[in-house]
C-alpha cells in the first residue's frame, strides 16, 4: 500500500488492492485531486479518517449510447415539469449531496473539507454541476469532474421523485452532443445499472481515460 505524504504522486493503478484501494493519506489539495482523476483515481473516505484513494477493478461506467430511458421516464421528461441548468449553483448541489439521507448509509462521505476542495475545482472549471428545478426550487442535481473526454460522476441527490434521473439524463445528452467517450460512475450499484451503466475492466477504463481507445 502506498502512503501519500506531501509529494504529488500516485503509483500505477495496477497496484491497488483487491478492494480497489491504491493509496492512503495526503490531502484534498486541488492539484492532488487533478492528478488523481487524470490518473484514474478518486478519493472516498469517512470524515475524520485518512484519505483513501481508489481505483477499483472492475469500474462502473456508462457508454453514452447505452443510456436507458424508461417509458415512464420519457413521460416525465415530456411533461416538462422540471427545468435543468448547468453550473448555476455548484455549492448548493454538493451541499445537498452531503445532506441527503441515503438508504443503507449512516452519515455521508462528503466532508466540509471535500466541499471546499471541489468548490475550488469548480472555480477552475474542472468540477461541474447539473441542477434540476421545480417551481424555481432546487429539487435535484449532480456534480462531478470534467476531464474533457470523460466525465467522472461523483454524487447526485433528489428531493422529489425522478429529479436525480432527470439530471443524469440531461448530463448524458450534453456529453453525447460534445462527443465525450464515457461517463465514469466508479463503483456498481443497481440504480446506475438500471440507467444502462455496466462494469468494465480497469485496464479498458484506463485505455479510454488515456485516449488510447477512441
């Protein structure tokens, strides 16, 4: 296991353990975060514990042409009950992702330190958000890291039914229009699978990330 101190360095992702943990320690300095995402690594840890840096194998991703929009979701979209914006209120989106209660989870992994770090990346144009509004109230959204050809999804929230799905679909449609290769969803969950996401080998993911497979 590699221990991160002050140096801006990550070992090859192939050195991650069976769980996907590649390194421990360090901080959420924006430069370290930039290096992490461009290296196929992301932070995921509990507040008060050392930062854990992950590169799981397999990796959950969405190939944009494989997005699944159910008939019921198409009906929701056609009713135009939501308004979608991009990068209009990043702080509120990530703050809601921190506060929202999730089934099977006690607390949140999004610390105040993490919010500060990602807000800095947002100011630099690397972290982006999607907002979903209903009657001028923010009811859903998501945020992630934009690498220019791959978007790394971090978290999403929903205060009313379907709002996070609307954000997800809007993001995918936008990425597809701009010829992105992939939406990185990091690790498996059944909700993502229902939207068309699937697991691929880390080697394949890294090949796409490094623009070796177009």
